C-alpha cells in the first residue's frame, strides 16, 4: 500500500512536465471576503453545474455548512453531474470515512487522502491535503482558506457571541481554471491508483485551456507539495517581499516564519517599507499560538507593526504587497504549510483587486484588532516568555523530525 502510494503520487506530480508556476492573462478573479459569502457562491455554482463538480478540502464536517454542501452535491449527482470529492484523512475524520458509501448511494465519489489516524505516530502524519479548491464544469474555480464547516458562533471561554471566522477565498474564471482542474484531476487519479482493489481508470488528459476573458487580470495558481513544488509558495512570497517599496500587509492565521522569511520582512522594514501583520488574537491551537509569539519581540524591534485580531477567529492566509501583488489561499506562513502540507494559493497582479483585499484587512485592523506595543510586550512576565520559547522549541523540534526525508 505504501509503495503504490509513493509511485502514484510521484507520477501525478510529474505527469505534465510543462506544469510550473506561470501567470496567465485574461482571468476574472472575484474576492469572497467572508465565510457566508463563500458558501453562497459555492452552492450557487454547484446548483448550476451541468457536467462536473470536483472538490478538495481539509475538513468536511457534519454541521450546517458541511451538510448544505453535501445536499447540493447529491442534487447535482441526481441531475447526472459527475461529482468527485477528495477529503483529507486527518481533517475529515471519521465523518468523511462514513460518507464514502453515502456518496456512492447517490451516484457520487468521495475519496480519502492519506487515511492515517492521529494515534498512529508516523512521520508522514502531518503531510496533509490542506488546500481548499473547487472546480465546476472546468469553467469556474474556487481557491481559499475556508473549510467545508461552520464557524464558531461563541467564544469557548466566555460564551460570548462572535463573528464568523475572518477568512477569504476567490472565485475564478478564465485560463487559470485549467491549471486548477489539471492539478485536482492528477491528485484524484493518484489517490485512486494508490488504493488496492480500486477499478483502473485512465490517467488524466490535458484539458483545453479556457480563452482569456476581456476584461481580465493577470493571475497564477501556485502550489506546494513535496516533490516538484516544494518551495513554490514560499519563493513567491520572498520574491514579492524582496521587491517591496512601499507597503506589505499580511493577514495569517498561523505565522511562524523561518529565518529567510523573517530576514526578508526585517530587511523590507529597514528599507522604509511599512510592514503590517494581522495575526490571531483568539488562539485555536495554543502550542502554535505561543510558539509564534516567541518571535514577536524580534519583529517588533525590527519595526514591524503587529496587530492581534480579537473580534473572531482569524483563519485567513492572504497578503497584499505594494498595491499590485496579492495572494489568497490555504497556505499559512508556518512549517506545516511551507514544509509538509499540500497547499494552493492564487496570486493576482491587479491594482483594483489588491485595493479591495487590503481594504478588508485594514478594516479588520481598525475595528477588530489590538496593536502590540514593543515596550509592553518586552515587559511580559518571565513565565510568559518561558512558555512562548518552550512552545517554539517544541514546534521547531517537531518540524525537524517531520520534515526530514520529506517525500511522498
């Protein structure tokens, strides 16, 4: 089983030798700036599907949003639409495994990516399918950070009502959708080949690239995996940060950058670039949250502006640089995303899109975040500092262990 998976996924990542990070012109990229807005757009697209619906997600939950998507997929399959869903084996949990037969009953297919359980402590446990993508009729695509589940409605500690997660996705049309569809079809095929006893199916064919749209924007799909695209997302970030002249705005749920990324951000600040980081103020995973806080002192001392978002849970993975470069996707700036997981981001080179995305981030900074003061942060207690650095060292040690021999 292990050998067949290795062979299948390596073939999948080398199947199209021309595949690389490349911008295409004539795309239509719409920003979906809220979780409710994303689900409305996705459900409308599935309801209008005529030929195919293909989804990839880290989480498909047994809740309001998850079941609304399942119902829409069942209705599409009932109309004769080909429905394929790929769910991560860790994020999807037992509910995803239960759905395999349920999907088959209404004429759809659901596959599990790496069905390891958490109690099996293997090094590949955290090499997950973390990207969130959808392609409908090979014509409309979605990429972002939003899972197929509900947002928390109340604070776990206080019980107070909170807003939906602060998160983003994009709705895409144009040539970029062909890259999305090709990527998803290759992985679907690879997972099928890796399953013993699965019926044989042909390797995915090259798709006809949609014609450029007018008006349209320049955009690219950027991937991260453990073969040909190990550093694709990170390198695009570093290139954009290194060329920044005026402003860098990043909103990131889990922000634990390596040395290269930290050096790039600090160098930008020394050049006079205004660097704003919007990070989590409500911790969902405390180990990661405390670990990233260990780096705040260095970043604040270097002139970066750090704001902690507190109105709700921040789950975004977006950035705007100099008003003509923006990215929206599933990749955090942390070891899990940049060294282990399969991720997908869209990069957009369009001033109007950048202005819109930056406006949402700046509004969140003004209305829902607290700025960290360097002096106040330096006066934290000895125990707080110790907890942060202990968490950082644990995460660092886990990263070294899990990323070693990092291949599929």
